[in-house]
C-alpha cells in the first residue's frame, strides 16, 4: 500500500513538473514570437527614416555646393556667352571635386549649355521642377526624373549676373547608381531597392554578380496601393529565391508626383534564426526547471 501511494505521488509529481515545463516552453515561444515580428517591423520603419534623413542631408550638401558654384565669375561669363566647351569643362571638373554624379548648366530659357556627365547639350530641361523653380529665383532641391538619369537627388541654383538670372546650375547624385543604395544598406544592413514605376532600376541584392534590375513588381494590388494611392505596404517578397519581409512606399519627385517606389527588406531566414535561438533557450530553461524541481 505504501509503495503504491509512493508511486502515485511520484507519478503525480512527474506529471506536474512535466506539465509545468511544457507550459513554460509554450509560453516562452508564444511570447517571443510577437517581439521578433515587431523587431523586423521596427527595423523596416527605421530604414524608412534613415533613407529620408540621408536624402535630406544629401540635399543640404548639394544645395550648398550649387550655390557656391553658381557664384563663380568664370562660370557666369561662360553662361552669358552660351559657351558650351567652357561650361562642360568646368562642370566635369566640379563633378570630380565634389564627388557628384551630374552637373548640368542651362541658360535663362532652360536650354542646356553643357553637362559634366554627358556630351549632350542644347536640349531643353525647362520641364524639370528644380530648374523651373530656380529660373523663378527660388533655389530648389528634390528627386528629379531627368533626361540622362532616371532618378537623381538634385539641387538647382540660379546663375545671376548684375541682379539678372542668366541661367541655372544643377548638381546631383544618381539614385540608380550602385554606390548610393549600397551606402544606404551599410547604414542599416537591410536590402534596398529603387523602382521607376513598377520596374527595378537599382537594388543592393546580388546573386552571381548580378542585381535584380528591370524586374517588375507583382501583385498588381501592391502597385495600385503604392503607385496610385500613395500608401506604404508591408509584405513578404521573393528576390533571387530568398523570402524577404519588406516595405514598399512611394518615391515622389520634386513636384510631389509619385514616379516610383522605395523598397527595404530583411531576409525571413533571419527571423527563423532568431526563432530557433528562442526555441533552444526555451528548451534549456525547461530542462533546468525539470532538474531543479526534481
């Protein structure tokens, strides 16, 4: 009888301990799941703020450089004379000194006198938002859809002689260049992409030395919400066979129009890794409790 009661007591104790450890394990996994998901969401939101802040810093730098270059007397004289060779040479030199990707100089009608990044000239850029603003004596910055570059962060300043606007000087950074998106990735560790409408023009993701350029977005609901309605969308997305937890939000040009979208994403396998670590920790905790209680 005594042995029977002892066995029952031990059995009940083992059952209680096992139940307790199982409950600890289950609660730990459940409670860790939400923080892990929240962490990824927080990372994506943080990346959005980093991009916005980085762009503002870049705009400020470009604005200061444009203002300084536009006051150069040699440049002012070349603009007044519509001197293509001189303005092109000075623009190319200034690009090297300032580490910029483009410099465009126009006359008071928005006709290009010279570019530092291209041999093309004598074409009109009066429809570019920052140029139109500068010709109205309002220095301007913004993302511009250009004739030589799909998207660029740009600052444009009026070129003034004796109180009269004789032209404009634009300086910018190419958003479709690897250096810019790679720099943004280095700030956060997240993959970055830039889309012209629904087509990728630059991204940090690389496989076999290639980036996913010219790939189109799907589903159509995503492009509708971001490109037409101006919303931010969060969803899982496959790039080069890797699933990402990603965010897409509108890319707006200087006039406020939606011309494309930004992408920021974190591989889901990072979440799986964190979940596995959490499970291992929970198992270890349960085993320790089992040993202590016995």
